[in-house]
């Protein structure tokens, strides 16, 4: 993907500046506007400045619904379109809020549609997406936008992104990335009130908001690191002297010195468009990073031994997906959390990989 497409690259700035309150492609309601609208006569809102939500186009698969059911469900509803992909850590962190809103407001006129627009090829497999849906307790409809046609129809460039359309189909709010949860829920409540007023429905909306502890980002942290030569273009992220060699199988030697925010494969690896594939029976990856959380996106079966600063991964740094001591066995393609700690710090991470055919796509950090 082009460098401007991935949210992880901009999240430190985006979150710090409260990008949710910025008007991007469409008119965005900030928190002040929401409170002002609450006291307005909702029948007199001027919608001439708002765009209509585009149709869902190019959908490869419908999960938790059918095309016919979804079309009927959308009629006259407040629709929250959540553009996400299941191996994106930033998307995953938003899901507890989105599923909570579904539980809280689906009976009052809110319809959430997960628009799954994949970054990697394995994310186009409906079975993989179904596993993620089950894992995260997603009951609302999810449509698989494998060719990114709905993504383009929304003129979107980011994961995750939420658009909310009112009961007449006008996009009244959009938000990029994580955060802004209270603001977003207030917009949902306001648009549900507008809907009930327009339809003459008597309804009582809770004034309370969903209360979930928000993930606190490390402001200075290693950016997302891409192993695929196409995704990593124009990024100085691979520290090995051998560099990226598109389409070739390369023997990477161990480097004497490693630099912060760069990764170093060791062993025989094939350079693919969106990943590196281990060709030798065993290999290593070294990385000097700064963060409190480290995740990897992988595919294929392999056993990973995790070391931190030359020692077996200490228990206090053990990620949620580490199974035994410092061992992670990967099988299903997706995202795995390998390091998790309350405090941010710099460490040398070493991963010893056993399993020819292992594919690694990215490191992401928190």
C-alpha cells in the first residue's frame, strides 16, 4: 500500500492532535457541535453540506447476513460503517467499543456494518475473517471488500475509519483511527434522537456512555515495520546490508551492529511483495525497538522462541499470545501479541524461527 494509506504510520500524531475532530473528506461533528445540536429542532437541520453514504459495491462475501437481509436492515437506520481489517492492531483495539455500541443501540435504530477491506492477501479468505469475527464477538453484519471498491467509494485512505450516516443516508460524522469514543457515541445518540423525532417514535436513550478503559499509546515508539518489499518502499526499515531484493531468495548474514527502528532477518528468506518467507529450516529476526507492546502479523506454521536483551523473554514482558515460557506457536494467519508491558522502553528483540515456509508481514507497536 502507498505510504499515506496506513494509519499506524500517522497514529502517534493523529491521536495526539485529536484527529477525530478534524474535518477530512466529509463534514465532521466535533463534541461542541454535538452538544449544540441536542437542543436544535431536528426537523430544521440543513443537510445541504453533507454527502450521501455510497452504496456497498464489489462485495465478495457477506458474513452474519445476506445481501437481501442487509438491504432491508439498512432502510431508515442510523448506519455506522466501520472500515477495518482483522490483522490491524489499531482496528482490533476499537472493536470492544463497536461491539458494545451494537449491544446497546441495535434495538433503538443503529445498524453497524463492518466493511472488511484487506491489507494482505490472507485477509481475503472468508474463513480467516470468520475466525476473527468469532474471536471478537462480532454479531453485526460484515461485508468483505476484497477489491477495495467500497473503500474507494468512500474515498477512504485509512484503517480503521468510522463513518456514521443518519436515517436519511447522509454522512454526518467520520473518525480516523483509535480514540474519540465518547464523541462518537454522543453522535450515535444524537442521530438516534433525530430518527425517533422524524418517525414519531417515543424512545428513551441512556445518557450514560460505554465505559471501557482505552489503550494508552506510547508517544515515542517504533513505527510499523513492513517485511514486504512493496509495502516497505521508500521506508528505511530493513537494516541488513543485503537489503530488499524483490522476488529473490536472499541469504541474510547477522549484522555486527543494529540500529533503532530497523529489523534484521538472519538466514535464507524470500523477498515477497507483502512479506518475507523463511526458506531455510530455521532463521532469526533481530530488532532494536522502543515501545511497551510488540505485535507481529504472520502466516504459516512455525515455532518462535522470543528473547529480550539476550535472555529468554521475562514473564513480565510476556505477550497475551505467548504459550509457554518464551514460546509462540503460530498457525492461523493473523496478528499475535508477543511483548506487553506497562512501561515503554528500548530493548533488543530476537526471534528464533523454526519452520520453513514461515511468513512475516509486519511488526506493530504500542
